[in-house]
């Protein structure tokens, strides 16, 4: 692709005064590999790249939805019908891949594994990794309006958050913001037709009580209306920067000062400076909590530092142990002990050992690893992907078991 881009750029040069004295009027590109068709380079560069990235993210999100909807709590007729729709959608996208294209040919071994409904009947976590690595990046961009595709992605993220019990407050507010913007243009017939739904979203608490089917109603009815919102109202930039705290110099007497009046600051300050409390020490040392430890944390977080209502408002359904662990992290000693089987295994090659050490470093900093999808990103993939590093997936499953056990010890409360 680099060569193609380079020569396309040279072909567009004006090149005045050729041998016959005339300026260049045209040029030809012999696209033997069909790159233009596959990568949609006839679209504007930045827009084409954006569409391609969005399409890949959406494909992976649908895979995650399908994977999650396998669980027993979601075996209802409505949700299983929705799962079948998602599977059908993915199958069509996989079958649409141009098999003669050079990029696709390199991944046919994996592409051929996901051609029928039976292939999606019982996905494993490893299957989702394979799909994300070998298929999602190849998916062809659709002809959908980019604003509609972005709205689809927003709703799919909300649905996935619902299934995984994660917070989706920001995404929900984004939907409300879009509904509010649409409500200003009621003179457009297509928007006027959705008056009842828009009013329910804005004033009837629709999203507060919404389930997956309700979210699909919103997505299907509003996706093609987003284009009517002026661009300046649609564009928003969300950042998720994490600041590294180098030192804290507050004194105990300052706990009630204005700087620490906020409940979240109180909690963070207290936990960081009282790591000798048995329950907190156990969490940092990767030891399971007793009922007495749980009651101790409840007393601290729900009585001494504030109320349970404040905790729920700030942290939602986050278990007490998980919160504490996220603040204090995991001790290096505890992490090394947990992964000692791998760290002391002379059978691991240098790339595998690098991968294990990155996991240890991550858990020491963050306390746990709830979202295993981070393993598909740098620095974990700097030496190769999971499928490249571990020919024997049983070894990776052993690693995953250690991670899950560390998580479990923090989820006791």
C-alpha cells in the first residue's frame, strides 16, 4: 500500500513541458491487486480511513455482543433472535470479502472458519481474538452515511455495556444530546415522524428503563436522521487521559479541607495512606477477603468517609474490593508469586517471557485485568500477537486462569 500511495501521488503531478512540448493531461494506474476496489481509495483519504477504522471497531463490537449473548442469563427468545441477526450480518460481511485480493488471501484459513451459523454457535474467547486479528481489519466499508454508522456504533456500545454491567452514562448522554439536536428540526418530515420517540428519550426516561430491544428501536429509527444535525453540533471529542500521580503531600489534618471535600478524593487519599488495614493489605497482597474484611471496608467507605448513597453515586456497582485494588494496585511480590510458574519457566522463549512480564506490570499498576481485550494492544503485542506467541493455546489459557484468579480475589466484596 505504501508503494501504491507513493506512485499515485507521483502520477498526479502536472509535469509541464514533456517531450512533445505539451503538459501531461492524464495518467494510468494498473491496479493488478485490486487495491482501489478493496480499500475504497476513490473516497477522500481521511474519510476513507475513518470509515475503515469505524467498520472494524463495529465488527469487533458485534462479535463481542454475540459472544456475551451466549451466556445463560440471556437465553430469551428476544435476545437470541437478536443474536441470530448479528450473526447473519457478520456472515454476510465475511462472505463479501474478495477472496482473490492479496490481503484477504493471507487470512483465508481463518476466514473459512466463520462462514455458517454453526461456526458462531459457541464462540470461545480465543475465537474472538482470531476474528479481531485476522478478519475485522479486512471488512469492507459499507455505503452507509458516516453519521449513521457512528450512531450505530454508539448504540452497540451501550448494548454491550448493558450486557457486561458497565457504566454507559456518557454514551447515554450522547444519545440524549443527539435527540435534543434533532428535536430542533421538527419541520423535517422524517424527524417529525419520530416525535413520540424523541420526546420519550428527552422527557420520558426512555433510556433509563431501556433494554436491548429498546436500544435497537432507537438505533433503527434515528440512525438515518443524524445526518440532519449540523456538523458543528455533531462533532465532539472525548478524551480519556490518565494522569500519573508522582507524590501526595497532604497531611491527615487536611482530610476535611476543601481540597479533599469531594468523596472520591477522600476515598483515594484514605486507602493510599492506610494500606496496613488488614482488608486493604489483603487486597494488595492478592489474598481472598473474609466476611469480616468486607464489613470493615463497608464501615470505612459507607460510614467513616461518607455514605453508601455517595458510594453508589460515584462508583455504581463496583465491588468494594475491586475499587480498593484499583487504587492500591497489586504488590510486586504478590504478582511475581502469582505468575511464578511462568516467570521461572525456562521453556518460555524471550517473546513469551516479555508478554508475561507485561501482564505482571499491568496488574501491579492497575490491580487487576478485567478487560482481556487490552492483550490485543501495545505493549502486549509488541513482540507478536497472542496467536503468534502461543502455538499451544493451553499455555495461554493457564495464563488467563491466573489473571482470573487475581480478579476473583478482588471481587469478593
